[in-house]
């Protein structure tokens, strides 16, 4: 499984690279804090395959990296994705290393 650090993600954002950011947390978590990615909760990933790009880098994240790893495993094993990257440490790592004012839960 490919992975990306929060510093690498920040560079993608800062340099305005063409990539897709997917948040697989639940809506109530997204409402607490988010990175403005597309919200596709983990249990709805199988219903939203068509929303996930196969043509560019896709960064998938959750709170700590476990749910996003599950989503990526499912997509790679069942739908032949090869362009997915798991955000190491999830949004908690982002709050710890990039945005110190971001609420954690």
C-alpha cells in the first residue's frame, strides 16, 4: 500500500497539484475538523466507486490511518486501483505537525 506523509500532502496542496483528497470518516467527525476533502464514509465506499479517480493521485485519510487503509485495501483488491495513497497518521498527524490549532477528538 502506498502512503504519504502530512508534509508531502501539504506540498501537494501548496503547489496546487491535481489530486483527489478523500475523507472516509463519518460526517460528525468531518464537522469537527477536516481538510476539505470529499467525504465518503468508509461504509459507503463500495457505493461510491465511481466518485474515486483512477487517473490521478488519490489521497485517502481518516482520523489515524486505519479506516483509510481498509478503504484502500478494498479498492485495490476489488477494483484494481493503483493510484491510492494512505495519509500516515491521518488527520491527527495533520493537527500535530501542520495545523496546531486544528481541534482533535
